[in-house]
């Protein structure tokens, strides 16, 4: 079991702390607001009202023993300064993995400069995910593995039916790579067969699901019909 500290319980921090706790992990949820602490107290391992700018207070609550610390504070006005000081305090306590929520790329650069090891941009990432969903509704189960590059599953469009992998020329036409094919059993819709090494002669049928890898721009250009 890992031990997490979530410092700053705005919308992002609260949801993250509760999700981690529901997964069976030990979570110390920290905020200056008593009402927020009272609301979340029964949903996490420990809920503590304190000022994270106080390094001694963090140490007293055992934050230095945590595996991961996540700063989820809002970043308007003095709250941004508080978040920066919190990162510094966590570094001083010896934490080796500090994740900071940033509302902008500039804020992320500041957090990195003072010691955050990872930056999360919830608003930016959510907007990018929704943009891709709107532009490429035919791509599902998307897995990001590098900025701008993903794997995603696509139900074979009609124009792919009864064609071989060689016929489709996915790499040449769309600059994407076919990773695997999930085929349904014609006699049992719930039974699936996975072809993890598709051959050039493999035939694509109606209902087949293709796992493809490539840039998000190229995945979005795949035919939908």
C-alpha cells in the first residue's frame, strides 16, 4: 500500500484524494479550510486542517513518510505563492515524488523550478481530450504514450470490410500502425479472439476492432465509414 498526501482540497484535490482512498490506498488530505476537512473526513484515511506553508506541521503529520505528495491548490492570488512554498517544504522534507497541479504552462515551469517532479494540467488535458473526442469520435479506448501520440481502438469501418491488412495499407495511407485485432465470434457475440500479430493476409470483417497507434492527427483522419 502506498501512502499519499494531497495538499489543497479544491475540486481536483478532493476528487483525487477520494479516488485514491477508494482504491485502498492510505491518504492524508490536507487543507486550511475546516469545512472542507469536515466534509472529506469520512472518505479518506486522515483529514487534517493545517497550513502547508508550515514545514514543522507537515512533518508532525507524517507527510515526510509519504510515497507521493500532490499539490492540488487553487492558484489565484496568494494561493499560488502558498503552493510554491508547499513544494519547497516537501522537498525539504525529503519527498522524492511531488506532483503539482498547474493552471498554465508558466505555473508548471515555476513548480518544476522549485522542486516538483511532475506537473499535471487538468484543464488543459481535459480540453485536449474533449477536442480529440469531438474530432475523432470513431477512436475509443485511447491510451496516450507521448505528447501528441496515442493508441486507440477503432471499429472497422465499412470501407475496411473483407479486405486484408495488406489491402488497407494503413501505414502508407494514414501513417498509423496496426497493433492488434479483436474479432468477435460469429456464433457468440460475447466471445472474442485477439490477433496480437496481424499478418498481411489477415482479413478484416464487420465488427472487428482494430488497435492502432500513431499521431492523434493521423488517427483522427481514419475513415469513419
